[in-house]
C-alpha cells in the first residue's frame, strides 16, 4: 500500500495560522519543525516515497498541505480554500501532481472546498459542509467524481474546523470519531466512538497499521484491541492550530 507522500515544511510564521474553534496559544516553532521531521520519517521508514514541496514561508498554514489537493485514483482535484489567506498555497501544488502523472482538475470560483473536509471510504466520498467548504464546492466535486464511479455524500460540520477534524476511517472502512465533535454519526455505515478528541484522526499506513497522534493513548489502546498496529507521532504544535496527523500530508497511493 505505501505510495508517495507530499509534505511541506512548516513556515516560521506557523503561530499566525488561521483559527476558527480554538483560542490562540503559544506555538513553539522549533518543536514544530522537529515534530514535522519525525512525522515524515515515520512514513519514509515504512516505504513511502517522501516528496517535499517548496517552502511557503509567507503562508502560516502552508504545512497543512492536505487542504490544497485531493487525489481520487488518477485524478488530482486542486481545491479553493475557504480561508482567503490560504488560496496562494494551491499554485505550487499543480506542478507536483502533474509531475506524478495525475490528471488535474480544479474547484472554480466562487466555490470553496478544502481537502480536510474530504473523507474517502471505499468508493464513497464524505464531504464536510463546513465553514471552509460550501455547497457549491460539494456540487463541483460531485460533478467531477460521479462519472468516475464515486458517490458523494455531504456531511454537516459545525463543531470542528474540518470533517477530518471530527472523523476518519480505519483500514476496514469503519469511521471513528470523538462523538461530542461529530454532527451526524448516523450518516456513516459503521461508526465507532473514540475516547479522546485527538483520537479522531488516523492515517492508514497499510492494511493493518494506522498513524495516530501521541496525544490519544486511550484511543491507541482501543485500536490495538481491534487488532490494528498503531504508530504514534507527537503533533502538539499543529494541534494548537486545529491541525492533526491527516492534514500534514497528501497520500498518493
């Protein structure tokens, strides 16, 4: 299952990043860089090819690279972020995905869509209708994907920044999330609550291994009890800015 990992180093202005649901607290720039390096090393050690995008130091949120593109089979959809301050991050993603041989499409004005609102489970695409992704963005994505055999399901998101701040999926397609942060768990075919808000987000490394924040030890135990191998990574400095383990990379399998 390992493929290509797209990442971008954190900006020295990371602490200035956008905040929607959290209060601003101090961010340690040096620690964030060390945590980012450990994150990418975790993937490289498991056979992923790590592709580092050019630094975008003028964009405090640039490290959250998942929000700029979503990949569906051989189609890369460049997004149009709902936060106007983030739209300048997208241009540098296009030559990267083109260089991977992917077909490229884009969300057009005046729609908005961010990659953190897109959760793929099998051939179903759950799209968060959040403060960053609007109805027009969902409709444009549906127009691109349904002819390719994907089903697009809108999901309300009011309690967190993005859909994947609330829920992600395990290798078997089970959706997990911290229930107080999930607007509509009944929309998912299989939903399992986790005990910590930081346990909402997992990245599937392979068919039996997931990456989880080190801030969620009880969730790690729950997932191990389900027969999964769990790898943890510290991402505290990114969690302060409503980030998580999913938004620090784009995974191209």
